[in-house]
């Protein structure tokens, strides 16, 4: 059941929930007189790029494959041998 929730329900419902949260936030901000065009878009975009670069670096350093040659999956004697890295 938990697998179903995380693999089906969350990917289907999360974008809708985020959109509703964003729409409510925009309505509240407009009620206060603020406009979304007044947001610091340059700083937000720049910080997003920096955070994405840090995340990619972290994933490569801690979880990346180091060295080796990739051997794709293949059929040997009627059995499927999955792809792998040979060092």
C-alpha cells in the first residue's frame, strides 16, 4: 500500500497540491497589495542554479560510478544478463 502511495498517488497529486498552494499564496499577496512581478527573480533563479549545481556535485562525488567500462545487457545462452560496469 505504501509503495502504491509513493509511486502513484504522490506523483499524481503533488503537482496539483503545489499549484493550489501557489494560487492561495498569490491571492493572499494580492490582497495585501504585493505583486508577483516584484519578487527578486534574478536572485531566486541564481540561487536555484547554485543549489542544483551543489546537488549534482554531491550526487556525483558520493554516489557516482568511478572508472570502469559499461557493458550493456545482452542475451547469453537464452538468458538475459543485466548491464553492469566492469573495472
